[in-house]
C-alpha cells in the first residue's frame, strides 16, 4: 500500500537523539519523521514549513538545516548529530510546502562557511518580528497542500506527524487531515511523540498512534448531524459495535447500553424520516427509559473509574479506545432528540405520551428539518382524524377503523371538495360544522396536488405530463418540467400546519 508522510517543520538545532518506539520497533534519532520513515519506508514525503522560520529561501533553508544537523556530507553545524535516519529522509527527498504563520517570531538566517572540505552552516536568530495571519488562512493553506500531496498520486494512506512544530501548525494539520479523510476516502493516521521539556540523549519515548481519537471525532461529528437532521443513515452504529469489541468486558454494561441506544435511535430516526411517526409512541417511551438508565450508569462509572484523584490511576487502564466521549455523545444527543420530540407531549393524567400531542410535535420537527413532503403526507391524513374526532365528540364511539365508516365519509368529502366537484348542501354543512372554512379549500387542494406529485415520483395525473416512449423524456406539452422548489412546499406545509393547529 503506497504511503506518504507529512510533518511540521521547525528549528531542529537543539534536538537530541531519542530512542523512539513505534509498533514494536526502536529507532534512535533526533527527528520523529525520520523514525517513522525508518519503520514505514514511505513512498512520498513532505514538510510544512512556516514562513516565520527563516528569513528567506524557506524550503532550501529547511533542507540545509536538516543536512547540517544530521551530518549529511559535506554539511555540519555547531551541534551536529550523526543521524543516519535523518540522512535517509533527506536522501529520499521531500516536498517543501511553505505556509503562513501568525505571531511573534525571530526567523533564522543560515550562512555557509567552507572549512577543510566541509561546509559549516552558521545559524543566526534575527530580530523578533510580528507576523499577521488568521488561523483560518493557515488551515486553508495546509489543506490546499494536502490536496496537492494526495492528488495525481498512488498514495492510499497518509501519515501525519504532530510531534514537532508550533501549536498553530499542529492544530491546523490535525483538522485538515481529519477533513481530508472525510472528503477523499484517503486513510489518514496521526502520530505524536509525548516529549515534555528537553529529553536526555537516548531517552526512550513511545510515538503514540492517535488515529483512534481522530476517528472517534469524525464518527461523533457525523452522529451529531444524524440526530440533528433526523437521518439514521449516518449514525455511527457500526463504529460503536467495533469499539465495543475492542473495549472488552470491563465496561460492557455501560457501553452495551450505549450500543442499544444507538440501535434503537436508528430505528426511531428511520421511522420519523420514512413518515411512520404516528406509531412511534411506545418506542420513544422505552428509549427514554434506556437513556435515563445509561446516563446514570455512565455517571457512576466515570466517578469510579476516572477519579479526579489521578494518583490512583492504574497504568494498565491506559490501553483502551477513546470511548467515554463517544458514549456521552450518544447518550446526550439521543436525550436531546427525545426532549425535542416529546416536549409538551406528556398526558398529565396518565404520565404517558399523548399521541395526539406527539404527532403535532413530529409535524413541527418535520418543519424544523425541512421534510416538507412528510408534512403533506402525514398532515393530510391526520387532518381527517381530527375532523372525525370532532364529528364523534360526545358519542359513545371510542374506536374506529381507519378507512371505514366515518373516516371514509370525511375523507371522501374532502377529496370531493378539493377536486373541484360540487358538494351537496349536507356535505357543505358538515364541513362548516367541523370548522373548515372556504379558504381552507385552496390549502387542501395544494396539499393534495403536491402530495400526489411527490408520492408518485412526479409521474402523477396532477402534472399533465407527456412521456416520450423512445427516450423516456418527461415534458409538459412543449415546455420543460421544473423541479418543485423547497420554498413552495414550505409555504404549503405552513398553511397545513396552521389548519391542523386550529382544528386540534
């Protein structure tokens, strides 16, 4: 698998050799990218060099600095370290991407002196200068370079080293790399060596693979979009199962609840998105109970296993995926979705959700997430139910079969009313008695028309369309058929919701 490595360039003059551990291998070098290259033998290399690092010739200066520091013949410097791994990195060659960088910096100035067959590189730090640049511009530049690095090449996997470089460069590279993975289906791995302060020569340091944490971030982001936009297809259900297998038995009780919540939430979101909201009451109540229990279990576990008293930390517990943030997001976003749906939908006498109130909430939710076709399809039928309730109010009838009896009677009258057929006096009187007004006819006519167009995939008699038998081309006589605009459906939906609210 062709792989590439990108790292953040910095001042290497004071770096010392360290014994880096990477996937059961040890590499002694002063430079993490060189250690990574020694293990993975990358096919393509690149460095992000901040414009604030040197006074001029940034790309050439950075390569010269690496050569002098590693003793790459014939270059040396005051604190040269004979480093074969950095020499190999330089020998292979790397692309030099120059990026802007904000802040106060004292750029380096390099000069070369010939001395007994060697070229001694002198490094001088110049006067501090303030550089003005936004973080967003740095991010844009880095992402633009990532595009160049991956396009028109055979690279299937990009490794990003976040060890060296300023906090601005590191943060921007991490964000850009995460987005690169989502936009281009490129596998991205993130590495970082935890060095605090100045290490001693040959000190042993493990280079950490932080890809799991970044993956958790991307899965969580897609999950939050799923809950917010009511779309189960981007819930991280598969990722949660994968993490559960990796997590093992220790936290199985809590994480098992998290997986169950995601699975149940996926079913409910599908029910909402597919227009089956009227039958979801019991599932919502059951899910609310699971969420409540899981939230309490997670709180207890965090207090027990992730105590603020870090002195009690067990070293062995370090080997685990970044599951806490994922679990919290699943529980919290599901709880917020439930609150969003069930707000003001509790029947005070039974303490259960009222389906009448619940469907009104669903219709409002459809409006919030712009699923206007669902408002038209559900709202038109729900209107019939509301009219039947009014018709039977005070009678002994407690249940009716949908599509029969009084339901069929009301449904037929509305269909007749909105298809420009003439109502008899009794039918007109009934609609008036039930609270429908003359101006409501236009609303329901548009509801019927657009619902039929959408439900039949635009192949509806409402359209007055013609079909070319040979090509399958659809047209309205000699005119082009345009897509129904979302704004048009929004206006019709809002009128229907006003009517439903009036009759509820």
